[in-house]
């Protein structure tokens, strides 16, 4: 399945022929992979931990993100005391993803829904 983007191609540089009307087909997996990477970076986890569902129409896109939320280790009291509350952090991630995906897709992203599927803590480093 592909999503067709219709309209005028990007403006041509000065002296080049005028932009032509046309169509660009982008496979849905391209949007999904790009959204996975953007979400993983915004949340601070591996891309393999992120699940994306994208629903698109001609003019807009709805993105649903499912991922665990990174929290500090429970024995790290200094990190816990400086941590932003989960809902506040999720709202910030949601706003950041909306901006990044709208710019990345070149289309209006009408919604970004985030489902936190659990919590993940940093891996302990082994000392030898």
C-alpha cells in the first residue's frame, strides 16, 4: 500500500524549468520506519521497542505510538528527584513528535497518540 502525494513539485532553482505537476508515491513502511526512529529518539529508547500505527487520508495523518517509558533505577534517588512527572514528559514528547513528523512527512499530522506500555530502566553496566 502506498500513499500518494499530489500537487506541485518543489520550487525549481532560478533559471531552471518551471516545476511540473505530478504525483509522488511513498510506501507506508517508509512513514512507519521514519516515525519509529523519530519516536525512539524523542522517548529515549531503542527503535525496536517502538510500535507505530499510521492512519492517513489525502491531507492528514494520525500517528499512534506504543512504547515503554524510560525511568531511572529505583535505587538512584538523585535521578528520581530530578525526574519530570510521566504525564508532563509524555505531553512534551507528544508535542515534539507532532512537530518533527509534520516537518518530516511534509503533511499535516492531525494527532499523535502515545500509549505507554510499561517502564524500562537503564541497563546496569558490569564492572570487572
